[in-house]
C-alpha cells in the first residue's frame, strides 16, 4: 500500500524490517529479489541497488543482477552497469536481454565500437532462428543497432539495418520513424515524407505519428526552400 501511494521511504522501512527476520541464505535472497523487483517497477533505482547489495553473493539470481545492472544504467553509471550485467552467464534466461543492455551501456559509455561488435555478434546468433521470442529480440537489436549507426553519423549503415526489420514486427512503427529521420537528415526529403506518411496511415494512434505530422511539414518546407534556391 505504501508503494502504491508513493510513500517509498515507509515502504522501504517495512521491507528492511522484513528482510532482517530471515537468516542469510536462499529464503532471504528470494525476499530481497522480490523487493528489488517491486522497487524497479517503480523506478526506485537507488533502492534497487541498495537491496541488491544486501544479497548473499553465493545466492544472487540472474534476475537480481539484471535489475541492478539496469538500475545503474538508468542512473547513468554505465561502467558499473556493464560490470554487473556481464556476470550473467550464457544459458541464463536473462542472458540475451543482458547482452542487449550491455551493448547499450557500452554505447552510452562512449565505446560505440564495442557496442556495435556486441550487437552484431547477437545478430549472427539469431540469424537462422525460428523461435518467436528470439526473432523479436533480433528485431529489437536491429533497431538499437540502426539508432547507434545513425547517431554515429553513418546513415549508409543505419538504413539497411532499419530496412531489415519486417513490417509485421512490433518495432516497425518506431523503425519507420527512425528510417524517416535518417532520410530527412540526409536531405532525401521525398523518401522521408513517404516514410512519415506510412507511419501516420498505419499507426495514427502512436505518439510517433504526431511527431511525424510536424516532421512532414518540415520536410516539405526544406524541399521547397531548396527548389526556391534553384
């Protein structure tokens, strides 16, 4: 109730009192992981990290590591995020998500080359997968990789990556928007307008569609200005 009312200090106090009733071991760590999960859902990232640090090292779960690593990421401590997340072993249900989070952390830590390498390795691993969850993760990785290439000023690399995401993907609306922006930045205004229009027509309810309306006007203005110059 305290959490639902936004009274986080009171909720944390009760959690701490609860944890102290358990001796060190598996049961105590299970309670701490539950607390960590509740805190993470409410974006209490500093509390998540404090709770994680109370865990017995030999009983730390992969879920607890992932939540703590993502909390470090949210707080801008990317090196620490990498250190925690990369302890999640291969074979863990969290390993694939950890790989994506690690790559994003490297990028934010100004190590884009490492980030790109990690993402491309993941794409190679999922190249022939038929598993629906892995295919979805593959598409998310492509979206992130495309954004990184775009932000690094490599549109020639970003465009084919974005274009490889299928139209039935849950990430396709965001991909269309990103694709349109790359075209806009590269002064390919007709292509940008087509992509923005496609987004508006297929997903008018998304906030991307509202931004696309403004961007279309900007594209037409820039295209008109160029024509006027000639």
